[in-house]
């Protein structure tokens, strides 16, 4: 998949799309080489993934309150 630049994702004058809501204590997102975004939901012990289609899914459960993720280089 071809990487998209910021100009293709954030378009001046275009409103943002709501991808999800109701998360609790989220922090420190990370992006993988394919453009998927990962973020924690510490109070529900999950790491979530936003794919390139904008779908939010649970990537990992039972994370012991993990609060923040980072890209492994």
C-alpha cells in the first residue's frame, strides 16, 4: 500500500471524521510502517488499532492498564 502524505489525510477546510468514542484514559499513539495507528485504553486494559479504512478494533486485551505505546525501531 502506498503511504499517504499529511496533505492527503488532513485537508484544509474539510471537517475531521469521528472514528470512535467512549474510550477511557487514552494516551500516546504510535503508527506502524503501513500507516495503522495504535493507542491504549488503559481503564479497559486494551490496545486498539485504527486501520487504513478508519475501522477501530481491539488489537490486544488484558494489557494490565498499559498507558501509552511506542513504535519499535
